[in-house]
C-alpha cells in the first residue's frame, strides 16, 4: 500500500529533483516549471535574473563633417628638401640654422 495518507482532492506526485513521492500539497512549482518538494528541493529564482539590460550608447559624432580629398604621395622618390616648391612632408616645418 501507499506510505502517504489519503487526502481528498490531493494526489501523489514525484519530485523532479530528488524523485521522492509526495503529496501535491507538499510540493511547489519552480520558475522553470519543475514540481519539487518544498522546502527541501525548492530554490528561489536569483534576483539578477530580473535585471534590465541597458540600452546601447549613442556612438555617432554630433558634428560630423565629410572627409577631405585623398592625398597620394609618391613613395618611390625621396623628398627634395632643398626645393621650396616641393616643401617638407607637412609644409609647416622649415629648416633653420642652429645658433652656437
């Protein structure tokens, strides 16, 4: 016979965690849908499961401007430092004499 007492309106179930036979009134349903004995096998849902995920950051530049024209440099020829027409690589550095 059954080792559990008969209760009107209650039925026997097996715990999904430990596989013991219990009355349904002694069990509880978990957030995952398992029917487990309470309080032995029941685990509450972790609070971090309810965290709201942050929205993405706005990565756009607020005052964007179009890029300038592409400048191609002939790398096969070294720059002529003595020719003022050709200039220096950034045209802002000029050679000067060093005082002694």
